[in-house]
C-alpha cells in the first residue's frame, strides 16, 4: 500500500506531492485536470516501468 505519492515531470505535472494516501482514495476534478495522468503514473509505478 502506498502512503504517499511524488510525481515530477510527468505529462502535465511539473511536480505533484500527495503526502497522505488512505486505503481508499477518490480522484475528482474538472476535465483536463490530470486525473487520467495520475492513474497512468500509478500504473507505471505498479508495473515498475519508466515513462
């Protein structure tokens, strides 16, 4: 389980840090705000890949 998340220079994120993640997290936002990019970054992490 992830406790925190740090993304740098990925898609539209120059730098994003989420310090506290729970067991269940809700991702909400307007169109083109980075929701899919966040999920893609998590997917790459889970696959142990490099963008």
